[in-house]
């Protein structure tokens, strides 16, 4: 069933006029603890009015993260380090070939509505995928963005992007992850996001037959972000806090 989040009015999530969001891309993989520390510091500075909002694009080395609803039983094989994290959701995988976008926005100034914010993140992903002629969809009981896989059988769907966010003083952090060309076998060490139904798997843009690069995806992400959340300004790569 298509999620009713698609009916939410997302027009109020644009940022204040004249205050573009900082847009940063890290070229080298970033260790997870380093990323979390940087996000927490930046979110605190945004809440205090000491820093502008930030979207930080990066890749992680192979690892698993467990959100606030994570279950130990969903870790099937300890292939990679596991990090407990304060974001919502359950177990997921991050690694090379996956574009992670950490989103630090001040919802108090935009719209203090968590449900609508998640729908806006979904919309951002859906518009990004549409650039590559991939139809991403919301689902009633499954957060994230999904694509139909009739080639695998009736009712089969694969997850192509995950969402997990946390708010502190109405400033968001953590964010989204889009599978561009990760090693999909790495997801086999967990029950991804607690979804065990064999009809629901994991896919990527390249797995779907779209040989896009990370640069292609970054360009599409930026264009779609500006449509949903407002203008951005590019910063120097690497540093995050």
C-alpha cells in the first residue's frame, strides 16, 4: 500500500530566503564515529545560531549501524563493525558505493513536523531517482524508498534508499543513504531495517541497470534538494564540523 505521507503538503520545508544550506562532499571514506561526532557538534552549533544548516555527502567504510529500534537478532553475521546510533530505525549497512547524505536542518525555522520532514526526505530521494528513470515509491509500513521488481515475481520489491533521522532541539542529523553501486552481498549479514519478508530485498541503481557514477548522483541530489528544501552553497570538501 502506498504510504499516506505522499499526501502531506511539503511546500513549507523551504528554508529562509537568502540563507542557503551549506553543501559539502567528502572525497575519502569517513569513519562512522568521526561522522557522528561532527554531526552532533554541527547540530548544536545550528541550534545555537552559530552555524548555517549543512548537507554532508560521504561514503563510509563497510559497517553496520543499529538504530533505536534495532534488535540483536537482526545481526546474522558479524562481518563488519556494528555501531549503536541514536537515529531512528533498525539495522542497516553502509559502505563504499553507497551515497550517504547527512542532513542538518533547523526544523524550528522551517516546519516542526517530524512526519512531514520524513516525507520530504522521501520526496528528495524520489526526485533524485527520477532523474535516472527509476520510479521510487513510499510504502505504508516501511520507511525508505522502494522499487517494484516484477522480474523477481509478483509482489516483489527492493529497497534502494534508507532513511534514519534524529532531532535535537529541532535540528536534524543523520539522514539518508542511496545505493548507487555497493556490494549488495554485504546486506546479507543483517535483516535490513528489520524487513525479513523474502519478497522484499535490496537493490541499487547499477543493479537495476543504470550505470551511473557517484558524481551523477550527487548532481541529481543537489538539484532535487533545492526543489524540496531550498538553495544550497558549496563549501570546501573534507571537513565537517
